[in-house]
């Protein structure tokens, strides 16, 4: 009897498995964490290149490093003028931790450059959180694109390169929403109350960093509770309550230590500025450059930024069309960011860095909603080409402009140390209600003041004058432009540097003030 012919080995090489020659094996997808870490590394690297040369010293940076130094010594942050309550202390205590780990630097500029490294790391964490958030809501490729746009965008690079509050604030905001988003998804979240509490506390740290962020953290949660959108109402209420706790503890400590009068005075002044009742800085302040003019000046470098912001209404409409709870939560986040900036644009205090608190939520909204054609190869190719162009354009701008020095104060400091004795009197003309960048940068080595009259210069033996001309020309100086022209008319130019931030930064030697005529 003929024996049965054994069957051929299956194509898979595994005994007992059927032969499936038409079946293709797919490799394992790249985990989200790999995308997030790669984008974070790129974000940090781009911001650390020439971190001390690519952007000149900004006045708030010099003030904030002083507040960080005071936090190292303990207590509430303070400047030489007294306790500082205009902004909450979250970022200043973070600065203090950085200084304790890596040491304090003897001069202002070196300390600011050290803290810029901290801010670059915070931007890297923000990029990773952005990738994870978009990937959780939509897909890993969408998260990767959103992260790359953030890493390369020139406006984000500039904001993250300065020691300002917005970078750290947005990091905590993204972390909070990343924790809360699973509460809105179809699959049940483990320990939902703990997740709501943790997400709310992270948003609360954002408020403790910049209390203005209440409008994009606590307000969306309150609206989610009122409308029944996003997480279940009880979890929205728990998250909103947790978001208030860090700031409430801070206010309680301020009152307990007897600082409530100072706190209330500074906070009410800050609220008047936010609401536009007091216009001291920003594009809405009298005598300052218009927003339109500034946008046109920055258009060559920030074209992609403006394009993405111009798509804000599109992102809002696309979010409105989605009914899922997670999209409803992101809709509230996006809408509150639009309303916040819209009010500042109309009547409030509008400063450049406020735009960051809209740009990032808008980037999230676009990344989770903009459709990509799948069944039409031509349209899909056009969409992919558009994404490549949007990524390549800021990369080209970065490569062209990053190597251009904009470090006038670093060079001025080197000249002063070599040619101007410590303790010399120097006239300053920048700064409005408060002292300007010149004072905060050099006050540890020289005597500085707005001594513009001959009598004041003689009384303080002020022989030198520092003028950041762009500040004065744009109306942000303590002395008006005609007065500065008069001061420099007979002065001798000792040092000058032309850069993007301050235009011409100049040091002059002033002629001796005229002596009063002798009496009879």
C-alpha cells in the first residue's frame, strides 16, 4: 500500500500552521515614546546652538534671574526693591533648584545663559508631551508632525530661548491635559479619580507659574463641568478643584506671613494691566509700535508661524464638528486660548510672549483634526508635500539666521570691564515704569540712573551713557527720543553693536556738565 506523501512544510516554517503565502507580515510600529524622545532631543539641540549669541539679553530675563537668586536664599522671591508678587513663584523656585544643582554665576549675563539651558530642557519636555498628547488622541504620525513643527518653529525657538514664564507654563499645561485625556476616551481609565486629581494638580502648577494661565486651565475644566463635555462631571469638578489648590496654598502662606497688603497691591495692578485698564507695555500701549508693523517686520522669519495661526478658525470649526468627549475637552482648551488672546488683542495688554499660549493649543487642535486624504493618491501626495514644505521652511530660516550674532550686551560687558572702572556713574535711558535692561544687567558693578539733566549728572558724577536705540525709538524708554538725541549730540561714541534685538547698542562718554556761573 502506498504511503501518504507528507505535506510540504508550511511557508512560515512553523509546524501545524497553514501556508499563507499571500499574507504579509508587518513590522512592529514605532512606539510613541521613541517619537517623543527623538523630537525632544531635536528641540533641545536646536535651542542650545549658540544659546548665548543668537538672542540678546531681554529685560525680563535679567529680573527673573534675580528672583531665582533670591529664592535660593529662601522665602518669597524678591528683588532689591522688595518682595515680588506680580507673578507667582513657581518658575522662580524651579530656577532656584537649577542654581543649587549647577551653581550660581557671578554676573547677570552668565546666570541668564545658564537658565536658558534650563528653559531649553523645559521646551524639550514640552515637545515630548505634545507628541504624546496628539498620538493619544489621533495617531503617532500626527504626533510626530506636531512635535517637529514645534521643534522647528522660529517663534517657539525664540520664546524658549528666553528665560520667560511661558515655556514652563505650557509644559505643565500639556502635562495636565495629557493626564486628563484618557478620562474622555471610550476605554475605561484605571483609577479615574487619581488621574483627575493628578491632572488637575499639574494644571495647578501651571497657574502657580503664571496665574494668567488660569484662563486655559481652570476655565476649560469649569466649562467642561457646566456643559457636561469631556470627562464625567464629577471628574471635571475634581480636576478643577485640584487645579486651584497650589495657588490657594501660596496665597495662604503669603497671608500667614503678613504680606497680604503688598500682594494685593501688586496683584490688583497686574489685573489692571491684564484687563487693559493700565497700558504700560505691549502693542496696545500708547507711543509703542503697532502690531501690524511688527508682524510685517517679522514676516520673513515667521511666515509658517503666521500661517498656522491663520488656521486657528479652521481648527476651531473642525473641533466643533467632532462630538467625541476628548475632542470636546480640546475644543474648550482651544476656545479659551482664543478668547484670552482675543481680549488682549482688542483691549488688554498684548505682549509678544502671550501669543505662545495660543500657538501651542492651536498646534494641538490642528494636529488632531486636519484630515489627510487616504484614498486619493494625488491629494495625499499634495498634503505630504505641504507638510514637508511647512517643516522645511522654518528649518531653512533657522540655518540662515541662527549663526547671526545678536549678543550686544555680552560684548558691551566685555568692553566695560576693560575700559570703565567699577563704581562709575552711568546714565540709563531705557525702562518705563520700572528700570530697564541696562540697569538690571550692570547694577552689580556700576552706579546707574536716569540722570539726564546736567545737575543730576554732576551730582552723581555720571560720565557715561548707554543707549539701546531700538528701545528708545519704539517708545519703551524712560527718556523720550529727542532728549536722548540731545544727550548724545556732543558725546563721544566708545562702543557700538548692531543687532536684531536692540538695533544699535551704544556706549557714550558724556562731556562734563557746564558749571554754573560764578556769583557777583
